[in-house]
């Protein structure tokens, strides 16, 4: 598993494993909200 904790305000998680000479991968991209934005939404 590879995790990039902060890439331009997004967290990227990649889980990849080889299966039958190919890669099976799951990718999750999540937006990170800063404290200022979270407070503004309340």
C-alpha cells in the first residue's frame, strides 16, 4: 500500500498486487478539508 498524505489538498491511497501477470489496484482519492474551511461550513 502506498499513501500520499497531502498532495495539493488530497490524500491518495493506492493498494496494488500482481495477479496473473497483471496488476490489480484500488485507488482512493479524498479531499482534505483544512480547519478554516471546516469552521466556515458550520
